[in-house]
C-alpha cells in the first residue's frame, strides 16, 4: 500500500460528450467506477465518525462557480436508467447561455471538502478519442466513503500519482456504442486537509463534478430486492447511499441546501429529503426498480425504473426505460400521476391484477402500456401505432412487450 502522509497541510486560503450531458456514463456509479456503485473499500486506521455528520467544511467547487447542484435520483437512460447514486455539481459555463449544457472551456479547481484520506484513483479513457478523466475515492472517517467522478485533471498531492493508475484495467460499455477503458491504482493512503486543491473540472471536458457518498451508519435503504444492491464491501454499498449535500458544517449547510435543484440553478427541490434519494421501491406495486431477466446487471442499460421525479417527486413520475424495448429504443417520459382510472395512474397505486394501464407521452413512444402481473413481475410496452391512450383502446400488448422482474 502506497503511503503518502506529507500532505497534512493546513488550509491556506462528452465520445465523452455523449456521456457528459448527464455528467456521467454508465450505471449506478457510472463511468466513474465501471458500473460498480460501491465506494472504495475502507482504509485501515481511520478514526470513527461517531455521530458527526458535519464532515465537510468546504464546497468542492466554489459556490460562485456552481450553476446547479443536482440531488440524488436523476435518470437518463440508457446509461443512467436507474436513479443516480451521486449528486452533480454543474459548473458555470460562460460559453453557453441556453438551458442545454455544453462542455465548458473554463477550468475550475476541485477542492478537498474536508480532511480526507484518498484511498484509490481511477482513470477512464473514452473510445478511440483517447479522452480521459479521473475518479478520486476517499474517506473522511471510518464509516463514510465516497468518490468524485469526471475530474478532468489531478493536481496538488495527487498529480504525481497518475503513473500509478495502471492496475486491473478493463473495458466495458456503460451505454451501447460507448466504450470505456478504466484502470485503477493500488490502494492508497494519502491524507489531505480541507480546502487543498486535488483536481480540476471542465476545461472542455465534463459539465459537472459527480459526488457519491455512502454512510454505513444509516439504516439500509429499502429495496424490494436488496440482494441486487449489495454491490460493495465493508458495508459500503447502494443500500447506504446518502446525499453528500447533507454532510456540511452548520455555516455551509443552508447555503448548499438552497442550491439543490436542476442543473440550470432555477428549479429547486423543496420536498424532503432535499438532497434526493435512490429509494424508489414500493413493495407489491409497480413503483421501483425493474430488471430484464435476459440481460446482465450491471450495466443498467437494459432495465427499467418507474420512479418519482428527482426535483418534484410530489408532482411528476417517470418512466426511465433502457434499450430492452427493441422496437422503440430507450426512453425517459414524465407524467402527472392520477389516483384513479387506467390512464396515467400513479405507480404506487398499481397492484397485481389483469388491468392494463396506459400513459400518454406526447412524443415517441406516443403511449406506454403497463401491467403488474404479480408482485415481482411487470410488463411494459412503448407504442407508436396510435397518438394517445384515448385512441389506443382497447389496451393490449403485442410481441414487443417486455417482462421485467424485481
């Protein structure tokens, strides 16, 4: 294990673009960690977190450089078919005035948000372009671990370690047509004080910094099939996903909470938990995570999520469906849920029955059919043979319907 303790310094003062629209590629942890949603295994010798949640005292990107701080739970199929287990810190881009993000030319420092131990580094190379970025794995204390993804360059105490990122290289496709080669470092023990620059973001690369955090002190989040999410070690896994925005000191916490919303910085989340969540399953209903039994997981690209919107979970629900709908392709559709009737029915009010429900979408697919066959079996089909649910009567599936399992 490489040990570098000389940086106990006091505080002194896209092919890639296709991934970067959502600030990440891949499932769960995205391209940042090769589809493995766990944080790096815990480093020995760290002190206990105790009951302390005020672990961070510095925003990793200066708040005046943050355009929008997105909560957990954003979806963007097929790469992020499931609600994302990390928050996005979108940076201000003076080259873009529209509401559509574009890779910013500016280069913005990434700072250690608290006293950290960096435990691992990873480098991702995207397709034949050779474009690269980095993931920094760290722990502020023994029971909490996290990572920063889509770091453009490593700086300061980490700059000299790029040559060590040459272990356990593998190539995978987090999204069909996008190939990523990722290499890891050996385990590290690099102690860094809050506020020290450890990297950059932007510079024509990522639109945002990904930030995942897991806390094994919390009660595990509820999933209908929890075994599918026990994807870590030492208690760090998706069941212990928490919003990093909740872990700041009292002086900084309200400033950050007031920024949680869409990447535009305009639409804010006002529904608790403000930092978002990945817990979507409601047992014995249609709401939650669904898996195509004919396809592997990870990645997420062949599966489906029937979830709440990550900004307005009280007003909108979402179909996030990967490439399993071969006649349609992946799609992301929102609707205003209804508590009665067969059209646009709220997912959590659908229980197993012979009833087929229909959802209007206003664009391809023009409508979506859904039936919950039993507590663990769901059938979904996107259709374009009629303009809406009213003209699609009577509802029935074709051979293109896909059956998913919990």
